[in-house]
């Protein structure tokens, strides 16, 4: 256990710790917790004042919708209505997992979750600590946990408990907690799929690719409507940004940071941030590399983007936003 001034930072997630955290959520406090994608900052999704604190801690505009996290497919009926057949198929195939479904919301969902929209994002994360927390919360009478990524608005999502602490510890209260589940295995946020129309529509690319969706539901997937009237903060410009200026697909020069696949060499005087050997590892180290550039006070860094489909699309999507800078 690692003590912090303002909140508890718990690295030993015993059953008791999880219970304590679930109880804390029930009592209206915030709990940051690991998921397979990135760390989330959780609050009881039915408690408007707890959810309101998420926005304060993140410094995020109040009309940006949040994803509701649950532990089991059986409980999603509480949150949504008119689930299309293809969405049920996706849920069966890829939950728990790095996928968020946007569905028509049920009556219990407050405007403070959806930013006033008629839809709600829902996800079952694939991480033992997240699932244990959600399960315990459910046993105590909780219905779902609203959780955005546990970073300040516009910053890079945290993929370790240390990164969460650096981002938001100063804004947490004495009764809030950060659960430590080590490094996130996926490293980029979940694929967001709008399931309110005839065909699934990818709003944010992630580890569940368009190809995987088509394979599951046997329907044509619309790709990424980057500009529509649904508010997805991930599609705002200037998002996922480190302080260090990001350049793409150039040859780095002395003094710059460099993130590229391991087959590419590091020119003299360049600080290598990571050398992932494949696209999965690239996603896993992406945000931690951007953070490292800031820790090292690098003015700029170059990223040689991975080519191809699947997770590479998600990586290029986040980098395109990081390029816009703060
Ligand atoms: O992997 C993830 O999805 C992580 C982990 C913690 O689960 N969460 C995450 O949350 O990335 P957040 O809030 O940082 O990003 C969720 C995105 C936001 O851009 C939000 O606008 C969008 O999902 N979103 C949520 N509800 C929505 C809705 N009803 N319609 C459209 N977009 C929605
Ligand atoms: Mg986020």
C-alpha cells in the first residue's frame, strides 16, 4: 500500500480492499480503478453529486457523456432499452472486453450521465479488479459505475496507477481511492460502437476492430463518423495530448524523443521512448511513452506510426489528436 496525502492508493487489491472500494462508491466517493484499456475514475452512476465530482476532478465540461460500467450482461436491461439483435451478438462475443456500446437509454439514466442525450454508453471491462469491484458494488445494491478515463480533460489517459496519481491525486478527497492493478494490457480506450441504428457505427476505434465487428454480426459496419452531432470528447481536437509537441513519421533529430517499432534504429542524440515489437505492444506503451516525454521535459517527440488495420487504426487515431497539442 502506497500512502498519498489526499487519498488512498492501494496496490494490494485483496478481497477486503475491493469491498472497501465498493463501499466507498456506494457512499458517493470516487474510486479510480484499472481496466484492460486504461484506468477509469468511477462513481455511482445513479448518484448525481458523486458523478458531478468526476467532472470537477477531471476539469471536464459537464455535458460530455460518461460510460456506465457493469459486471454482467444480465444487468444491462436496467440501463438500456430496444437493444438491436446485432448489439446482443456483439455483447456476447466481446464482453467482457474493450468495447463500449451506445444504446437507447432506460428511464433510470440521468441527464448527468448522458449530457442530455437519449443514449447511454455501456461496457463490461475485462480486468479482474474492475470486475471484482463492479461485482461487489452490485452485491451492495449498486447498479452501475460511471467512469471516464482517469486523466484531466484533454490529457493522455493513464495506463498505470502512478499515472492516475500524477493526473488527479491533487483533486481527490480523503475518502476517494485509487486501486492499483499494474499496467493496462490494451493501453488505448475501448472501441465505441453506436448501436442505435440499423447498422453498427464505430465512433472511436479501439482493440475491437471493424473486421471483428463484421465477423461477429455479419453486417456491414459503418466506419467512424468522425464528425457527427453526437458528442464524443475523444473526437475533439487537442485531445490525448502530452505537453511535448508530437510529430509523426519524420526522422527524429538530436534532442527529440522517439517512439517506433523495434526494427527502426535510434539516431544519435535522440531519446528512445519505447521500442515495441508489434502493434499490440505499441498500443500498450503509447500513452506511457507520451507521458515519459513530458517527465523528461522533452520539447518534442517523433512517432513512427504503425501501418495496417485493427489496433493500428486506433493508435493512428489517438496520435492524430495528440499532434494538435494542448
Ligand atoms: O476504455 C474506455 O472506454 C475507458 C475505460 C475507463 O472504460 N473509458 C473512457 O471514458 O475512455 P471517456 O469518458 O474518457 O471516453 C468515453 C467517450 C467519451 O468521449 C464520451 O463522449 C463517449 O465515450 N460517450 C459516452 N457516452 C456516449 C453516448 N451516449 N453517445 C456518444 N458518445 C458517448
Ligand atoms: Mg478520456
